[in-house]
C-alpha cells in the first residue's frame, strides 16, 4: 500500500498517540508466548494446589509467591497485612495498574479423585483436624498472576507505567484486604489508577471469560442471635418460655425481610445457616443460638436488614412475655463484614474490549451479578474511590460443561470438595486475558 506524503508524515503521530495499536497487531504473539510458558505455569499450579494453607497461615505460600516475583525482577515486600506480598515493577512514566490474587485455601477435604489432589490436613480455629483444599480456585489465581507478570515483563517494551502485583491473604474470612489496606497498601506503595482481579467460575466453560458491569458480588455480614427463654421440664411447658419455639418463630419471621420489607427491586438474602439449642429430649433449654449470613448490593439495604433483624427478634420475645433482661442479643461481626464489589462500568467496558480483542468476542460473556462475596470490593472503597474490576474466568472443562447442559445435572460449585478446574486451559486464558487488559490500560494512558 502506497501512502501520500501527508499520510506518511502523519503516520508516526498516529502510532505515537495510539500505542495500543502496536500490541493489537500482535495478539497472536501473546498467545504463542503464553503457550510457551504454560508447562512451567502448570507445575507451579500443581505445587500450589498440593500445598494449600488456611487463612492467616499462608506463610509458605507467601514465600513462594515472593520468590517467583523476585526472580522476575520485582521489588518485593513480604509479610504485608499478614502473609501478603506486594511486588512493584517500575517501567517508566505512566499509570499504576494493580493486579490482585488471593492466596488462602479452605477447610475442605478434597474428593476430586485427581492424582494431584491435596492430602493436606491442619487444625482449624476450633482446634479440629480438617482437610485443606484450594476449593475456590485461588491456586489458579496465583498462577495466573505469576503468568501475567512473566508476560508483561517479557513485553515491557510495549508498555510504560508501574505494575503493582498483590498476593493477598485471608480472603476467605474477609480479613486480608482490610489488613493490607490498614497497613498502608495505598500509602506505602503507589496508589493505583486501576485495580484488576479475576476469579475462577464453576459455571463458565474454560476458555471463556465473564464480565459484569456495576455490582458484581454482594456484601457479606455474619450475624449471631442469642434467643433467651425460661427453661424447665419438657412435660410442663406451661411453666416455661420455650426458646426453641421462639427461635422457630424468629426464623420464619426473618424470611419476611426479603419478601415484605425490602423492595423487590433490591436483591438481598437473609439465610439462617445454623441453629443450636437444647441438650436432651425432655428438657426445655434457656437459650437457642442462630447464625445468619446477610447478602445485598446496596449499603442501605444492608442497614435495613440489620435493623429489621433486631426489631423482629425483640418483638417476638416481647410477645412471649420475656422480661427486658432476657431480650435477644443480636451481634453483627463487623470485623468480618465486607462490602459489595462494584465493577466500575467504564473500566469493565475497557477490560471487556481488551479481552475480546485477545480471545475473540465469542469467548467473552456478559454475566449477571452473584450473591457470593469477595473482599476485592474493599480496594474500590478507599478515600480515593478507585475504579476496580473483577472478571470471571471460566474453569469448567468444556466437555463436562456441555454434558451438564445436555443432562441438566449440576456441576460441582466453588467450595465443593469435588471442584476441579480444567487448569491448563483456565490458566492460559487467565494469563492472556489479564496480560492484555493490563497492557491496554498502560497504553491507553499514553
């Protein structure tokens, strides 16, 4: 193709002001580069999968992640916010892009039957021996983070800025992001211009990615209710005020919060996950304890849920004739509360476009929000109100997904003892999607 003199003179300016075109023309290069790196990444994944560690105990995992980043040339800070790791790579003037991966595992005994299945056990917070498994895909997240680091450094001539990688502990208990932010994640290190994350999906086939704009994951609250009563002999209920009956009334009444108090246009969940009371068939106890989980997107709905729980519990106790000193105690575990994750719509659109350019538009799905929770949302709730986006990374083997769709049988979910992602395809897709998204964000600012 021949260019006119004017066009030829303008071309350097066009390329300089639109540097993302440089990498767009090399999408195949990134695919080939990730394919070349995949065997080593698979070995890393298998090692992480076979050596899971519970929340707040991820010391060896943190050291492994720190070692990988140091080997790549990152400036690494260890034991940050617990066993967290922060890696900084300065590649000239430009924006700061942070990518986060969580590193803790769950108290789940693996039952996948895979030859690489975890056999690790540990004592939990109650001093009980439990199996430990990466049943939520955090081993995929960590491997994708390292793979992304490798690709961005390999192609560092094609972007400028500061790459900030965060290996975050204690996501499963909602404490890791809080601890890292409290220790000064955005003051001791550069404040990011954008924050990216990914999460494996047990409902999307491997090779595909799911994007949500706006609210993506729900806020999470743990609530305890202690329902008092006046105990006695099971044969003489008229002499007691039975807390089991009050608890039953309370459980049913709590369901009206979502169905009759909160607007039907506002998604929310009130689930009683545990109920404990009594010791013997013929004894009416003095107390029953309930444990609840609350989910919502809108912070005002969360406040409405908590206020309604306190009012309903107290009202039922009053109706039963309990004195003031025996009113129910409602305790909200504020230290475990995590906010909803809000994907900045503009950033989500940019990430979607980048992943479509890398993987193909047919591999990117627009998916609905879910009621699961993620403390990733905290990174966007700082004083700076940073734009964040977390996308879903398909993890289901395509053949298993197709069979499930045909039969109607459900697939193992996240947190299932049988969850086993198609890790080679999932890792490859995650690294390509995240690398391309980050590189485009760096270049768009130029």
